C-alpha cells in the first residue's frame, strides 16, 4: 500500500511483517508518527470515497484502519508498561489529534455512503459482516441525521459528556469532603496494622499531630466495614459512604447528583429517539449480544428467583452466627461485611500464604500451557525476543500440533515494577489480516502485576494470581485463535461487549480444577503438589456467602436496565431503585441509602443499560465450563468445538450464534449458581 509508506520509515513498529521493535520507539518520534498516520489514514479514506461501491474497497479500508489503530495501540501499550514523563507528554500531545480525527471519520457521510453502496451479495460472508457492523457504527454515531436532528444529536452528545464528567467529579468531591479524625485507638480495634498505618499517614498528611484519619476512599471503607469491631463507627462510615453526592447524609445537598441523573437519562432517551432506537436500553443493546431489554429483564428476574432462596438461607445463617458469636441481635447493612469476615474465619480459615508456597510461576505457566494444548490443540513455545520493552518480557509463539511455522504470538509481562500500571489486562498488538503483501498473524499482550521473586527464590503466585493468569489467557486465546482476516471483526475485535468475558471466565474456572491445580503446584521446599484438603478449602471459600453477592449484582443490573427503559420526562430514580430492591433484595436498606448517586458505572462509565453484562457472560462461561467438567474424557472433542465455534469466530458471527453452535442450544440458566458452588 503506497499511501502508508511514510509511516513505515518513521515508526519502526509498523512494518507489517517481521519482529516489532518496541525498544526503538523514542518518545520524540510519537507525535510525528501519529501525525503521519493520520495523514495517511485521511488519504486512504478519501480513496475509499473515490471507490464508492467497489467491493474490493472494504479490505483496503480495513487495512488502513488496522494500521492507524495498531500504531496508536503501541503508544498506549508503552505508556501502560513503561510510563515515563517523556512518553506521557508525547501521548498527551497526540491524543487530541487522534480523537479529533476519529470523530471526523465517524461523521463522514460520504464515506458512509461509499460503504453502503457496496452490494453485500458481492462480498464473502465475513466481509459482508464487516460492512454491516461498519454501517451500524456510523448510524449510531448519528451520521445519517439531517438538519435540526443532526444539530440536536451533536449537542446532545456534548451535553451528555459534560454531565457525565460533572457526575464523576461530584462523586470524587463528595468522597474527599468527608473524613473522621480518630484519636482513641480503641475505636479502631480489629482493623489490620497495614490499614491503620495508612490511616495514620493520612492523618499526618492532613496536619494532625496524632491519631488516624478515616476517609471515604474505597480501601479504607472496606477495612472499616470488614474489620472494625466498633459498630457505631461502621454505621457512621457506611452512612457517609452510601450517601455521597446526594440529598442525604453528612454533606446532604452539597454535591447532589440527583438533577444530573435526571438530565442524563432524559438526554439518553432523546438520543435513542433521534436514532430511531425506541429507548436508551434498546440503543445500548444495539451493539450487544442480548437481543432486547425484555430478554435482559427475563434473564435477571429468572436468576433472581433462583438466587433469592439461597441468599435468604445465607442471611439467616449469618444472622444466627452474628447473634450467637458476635452479640449482634439484628443484622444491619453496616454489619454485613464484618459478620461475613468473622464467619469466614470461623468456617473457612484458609491460609493463602501457605497456598502460595505451592504455586511457583515456573510450574503454573507450563501447567496452563499444557491445559490449553489439551483443550484446544495449541502448542506454546518460548522463543527469545529482542527489542522488547523490558528485560522481563517473555515471548511465546503458538503452533498448531505438528506445524513448523507459528500462527500467532504472545508477549507476556508478568511482574510489577515502577512505571508499570497496576492490575492485569490483555490487549491487542496486531489483528489477523490479509494485507496486500500477505497474511499477518495476530499478536497479543498479556500483562499482570505479580510480586517479584525474593532474591534467589522462585516467583510464587497467590491463588488469586493464578485465577487472574487463566482469565487473561482466555482473552488472549480469543484473540490469537481468531481465523478471520478482516481486522475489524478478527480476534476479539467486533465481539459484542456482553460476550467478551466468555472465554476469560471460562478458562478462569479451571484454576479451581483439582487436576489442573495438582499439575500447577509444587511446594517450594518439598516439591509436593497441593494437598487435597487445601484444594477443597479453596473451592469452599469461593462460594462462601456467594448468593448474597450474586443477588446484589442482579439488583444493580435490574435497576440499570429498567432505568434506561423509563420515560424520558422526570424519571423517578430513587422510586425505581426502591421498587427493584423490594422485588429482589433480601437485606433491607435504610431510607437514607442513595446508591444511585454514586453508581458511576452507569452514569459516568460506559455501562449504561449494560451492567447485566457481567452476569450474562458469566452464565455463558459457567454453562460452557459445565460441559467440560461433566465429561473429562470428552475434553479434547469439546475443546475443538469451543475453538471452532467460539474462539476462532471472533466478531465474524453474532456471539449467540457462536454459542448455540458450540452448545447445540441455549445455556442452562442454573449453571451460574452451580459453578459458583451455590446450588441448593
Ligand atoms: Zn476480562
């Protein structure tokens, strides 16, 4: 492709073939390279418009889109794993350029018409799907609106962005506005030393000569509600936390998000109407796997009916424990975390540091690879990498059994270090594609933040780390086993958002499988595998008080979906929440509780009418896992089917079609609770 030639010279990572050289990217090169990438992409889009209706134009556009998004992806990746002031400055300078460019492309009516003019019958099925999704995304960005509607829609989007930012800021300001200075150590009895040290440091930082500062930052709130023996203190902290940015509590009315929620919901309803989508819930679901708001509600109410009796039993059991062991006559919301932790200690005491001594990374990783090979027929081989971003990074090539040439590559960066963002994630380095000069194999990043090994010792993982590793590997396989060659729907690209967590949660379940755990473990001194008793304890701890946790998720999700179906005018947010709680919850909430006012996921975080996705994907992954668990002798056969119908399809086919093709039908609605160990 001649129109992207400038890029290859200026940005070593964009050579389509061969070894990417991350180490050669200099911060100074980023703005010129991204500017060149934008210029190239603009030229390519103009060329697409000139080729309106040409079926071959679509692959040309896909390749141009792939190149710019992968160039930008490399910048984001480097910023996340090797954050330096220079990189940060370069990224901050390039970011608005990219954002403005993509916004302009999304509003390019001529480009939309050029793609729409392609006869889908002239395309192969994958290209036809890529065309359909591209047109859908254009339409949802309002490109086909005219006149007043176009102006209203554009204003609506700006106003939504402004209100969402205000909402998030109000939550942040309300969080910062409250604190409690405690000087009597007795009030903090039960809170672990590490948490107390943080509270003491916070007090010093605020100019107090002594004592501890309790704030509304999540780790502090969790520490108080889980461990503080002082019930009045728990009550006070819970009340301050659950009334943030509302008309209730210690800062009532000061940061109240109530009017912002009403305005946001009205704007979302209006945008849906302009786009011809009925209501905001339907608009959200237009890009998701669930077919309708009714389907989501049916899923949630069915799951609630299954979960409620189990949660009621858990609550009764916990109340009895609190009465007899803790002297708490009536369990209140601010007792739940505390009583649950005490009951956990009494019944499922599990020494995670002992488990950790059995889980060296050097043992866990080959066990994971072996398991993936058994399930999906994929062989991982570590190969020496060069030009990577850090000496710790490891490179693995993926082979089909018996093949000489790899079909995909994985970069793994396991350990925490300075300048590396916390948490764990998978990201796309390259998507599979059929470039003009040949096919390109998919490449993914697997990033975790495991603790570095002590000097002279092997790196040991917590069991939670093993779960994380399996989870991220599931995402990686979803991308790397993708067989389509249209980048916009290859690997994880174009996969509906409520289906993305299916492969990751599926693989996560095997981190509790006794056979896998045996293979993954070797005690650091004796070399013995994990004893059966410890494995049993890990599994029991997983389901402890789990129905109450599932029910809370159902409550949030049902509230979210109903809220986005409600009429645009003056939605009664609190009234709707009260109705959902009366229907679903087993724990009663105090009248001052204002959960919605700080529910940033749906008001400021992209989860609007999408919070159900967590449970939705978990049901699919649980149902898939049960097929494997029920028939260990058929794992290779089931694995081949899962690979063929789900993993390799990527976004090339609707996720529900993928799943039904694997399973031969819809998922069993009881699977989620059973896999969590919660069945009656
Ligand atoms: Zn995930």
